[in-house]
C-alpha cells in the first residue's frame, strides 16, 4: 500500500462550536498511521518513517488478530501513546520508548512502558478507501468495526468523540491533558494537509518568568523563576515576540549584561515576562511562547507556585 503523510490540525486559541463540529481529547504521543495487510503490518510516522522496530507489540497485536486479518487491507489513523489516565498520555515516556534501539531493552520496555495505539480515524477496510467520505461516516465505520471485532486490548483502542465542547474541555482540564481537537463532521481526510476543518487547542500553562540571558547563536532568551527560594533556570523562549519587542529586549540585555559566556549574554533577574507553555519536561518548558511584558511584576514574584492554567470557553 502507498503511505500517506497524515492530515494535520491547525492550532487556534478558541474552540469552534455548533452542530457542524465534534470534539476529541488530544493525546500527547506519536502520530502514526497503521497499514495492515495479510501477514504484514506497518506503523508509519507522520514523516513517513517506519516505527515497527520500536513498537513490536503493536505490530504483533494486529498480525495475530484473526478478525482484523479477515478485513484487510485496513488503514487506521491515530496516536501511539503511553497512557497515564483515560484522557492524558505521557510525552516523556513515549519519547523514552521511541529512542530505544536495543531489542532486549525494547522487549523489557513492553512491560514497563506499555504502548497503546488510539485510533481516531478509519481510512480503509477490506481495501475500500474512506478518505473521500465525510468524517461522520468514517467515525461510524470505525465504531462498527470496533463492535464487530469486540476489541479488548491494552494495545489498541479508539478515541472517543464528543458533541459538547465544554464537556470535552472539562475532561481535559480535570486530568491535566494536552488539549482538544475539534473536527468538522463533514470534513474529508486530506493527506499531508494542515486543515482548518481540524482545529487543535492546547491546555496551556501560563507563568511569569524573569530573563536570565540572551543567546546570540539561536536568538533564544533564557528565563527563570524562584523555586524553593532559589533562582532557577527554567527554559528558553524565542517565539511570540514582535520584531520591535525582540530588538528592544536584546538591546536592554546587552547594556545590562553581567557577562558573556560563549554566545550567551547573562543578566541578573529584573525583566519579567509572561510565557505560555504546555508542560515542564526534563527541566525545560515545552512549546513556550512569549505573551507580554509584565512591568507590574517584581522578579521575586516570579515563582513556580504562581503558574496557572489558561482558561478557554
């Protein structure tokens, strides 16, 4: 079978509402398309790389499921996840699994870091392509297929679809999940396209941090906060600044620098900025983005405890 780059959602800040939209929990994993033929299963990443060696238990599940084999060729679109709760997956853990190359370590990780493939779209069954069918019809076929197969596996499940945006958002907030994907119910599956018929909104954290430096080599600002009464470097941010904001900030840092190490101008805590980010991973902010300067804040107010979740209607 020919492999396709997946359809991708567009990032937005507000959820669309109305009868033309449905909603899914967004899981923090590896986007993957699974191609199943007689005696062969391929797990393909969004960049068209094969992931079979890293996740052999997923391949084995589909190859050993006789009901699935009877309905091949099948193509599922979905997410490879290591679930922490029903509505939250661990990005750190799936990254750890994905980096493993040694077969013995991968076999051990099948028990310590078990992976689930969560299907949210059905692109083909019995060789019949559904990509030109509306989403609502594809979801109906996916539900029927799950019922027919009577699937009960830790390795394979499907993403639930909701019609209530507020309810879906509350599920994500309650379990500190990644976010929501909103999809137009009549949208067709467009290979390799970032579509506005699929929209994603992230469950972002917002915090106030102080500038600790500027790296000339990559144009990132180093930021920190007070954690347990100590100044702590907490990450880097480069996105979200206007050209004027960035130029002014660089100028101020260079004029007030306490020293330069390699390409980094260092500065003492003083300038406070508000940043949104997804989570803290390995002592670094994930997906950080500058929101605004906080001239009303003193740097000692920039504590880890003051970080809050963004609110969305």
